[in-house]
């Protein structure tokens, strides 16, 4: 799923991709989300392509709700400041 970030997608498609990732995190649970998605998601937050960071920011709440406040503050929030 995250390999799509490297291809040419429209802004709306990025948004849909990250929304799907947020929904998937609910099914996976905290440990699996951290193990399988978090590094890739965090990497997307540093992506320079227009629309990728914005889509990542819009989906960050879903991911942070799963991984918990300590991990959210430690790894995710700092990406945008």
C-alpha cells in the first residue's frame, strides 16, 4: 500500500490511501500498527511531494489514537513542527 507514495497520484488519492491506513490501524491494534505501519507512515510525513504531507496530517489523528499518547508525542507530533 505504501509503495503507492512513490508513484504519481493525485492529492485525493493520497488522502484516500492514508484514510485506509488509519482504518487498517484500528483492525491491527497498537502493537501491529507500530510494527507494520508506523515507520512507513512517519516517512510519508517527511515526504516532499505536494499533497503527501497534507494527507498524512489529515490521517494522523487515526494513527495517534491507536498508538497512544506517549508514542504520538514522541514520534508523530514532532514531524510537523
